[in-house]
């Protein structure tokens, strides 16, 4: 079993990889695959936003003190 992850729809892979051979390989890879399209932010993005918000609040409190 293989796991492939990309931050974009598989339909755009042909534009990203400007090579017919890569497009053919991806076509074979996806032929009998189960594709999960997940919408929303990743855990990494959510954690980054939470850290940024905490820092921003900390900086604002320090400036107002």
C-alpha cells in the first residue's frame, strides 16, 4: 500500500509536472486508487496560526503595559 499526498488537486498535477511521462505514471497510480479529498487547514497550518495568535496577543499586552 502506498500513500501519496499533495497540497493540490490531482487534476492540476499535469500542469505542475510538465512531462507526459509523469502524467502517465500518475494516471496509472490513480487508476485503482481511493482518493480522499480533504478540505480545510492542515494541522501544521492550524498550529502555526495558534502560535502566531498567542505571540500577537503577547506582543499587544507588552506594548499596552
